[in-house]
C-alpha cells in the first residue's frame, strides 16, 4: 500500500488516500538487488580472468611449431632398414598380434604396447598379426620387448 496525494474537487486542502499502487522501489528489495549485482559482478570478473589465463602465449606457440617441424624433418631424413629377406615364423605364431608404429623412422614390431620404444612413436599405432608385420610392413623384432622372437630372422638356427 502506498499513500497517494489527490485533490478532491470540493475542497482546497490536499488529503492523503491509501491506494493499492505497487511501488517502483521497495526498500526491502535493495539488499537483495545489491547481493545479486555483486554475485553477477564476481562471476563476470572470474570468467574474464579464467579466459585470459588459459590462453597460450605467442612464445609457447612458436616454440611448439619449431619442435614439430624439427621432428618432421628428422623423420624424413632417417631411412628405415630394408625389409627382412629371410624369416621363418614358427607354426601357430603367424596370427599372434604385434604392435607397429606406422611412421617414417620405425622398423620394428613390439609384443607389448607399453614398450619404451613404442611410447616415443610419433605416427599411428597399429595392432597387426606377426606375419603381416613382417611381410607387409617389413618390420624386425624389437630388442627390448620381443627379443625372444629374434630366431625368426636367424638363417643359421637349426629348426
């Protein structure tokens, strides 16, 4: 309820009459308005800080680009060994699965996907059969994780 000043027609005195008019500003809502404004203000400030803090600096981007181009040129200049000319796969092992890093540098297959040499792969990981790793990809055995398969490429071994 708000008091409204009206002038009746028959008198010259002003009188106050209560009317059912909604006030524009209620003094009870001011603390709520201030609370909401400060909450909104803090959200805007925090989002601004987070968006600027997460942006990489130009120096980092340039350094990453330089290292990627260095890796690519190193991969292009290193040549792989030629595919093995002699190999005998023991019976039952031709379907055994091996891991291959498909890039320009690697020329070995791995028994384990946790091998230290395989972790440094810059290409695509492929899980292929032992026979396919040797015939199609021209790979040798890894000295770390598949050293027991070195006999496949040994011509002098008595079978």
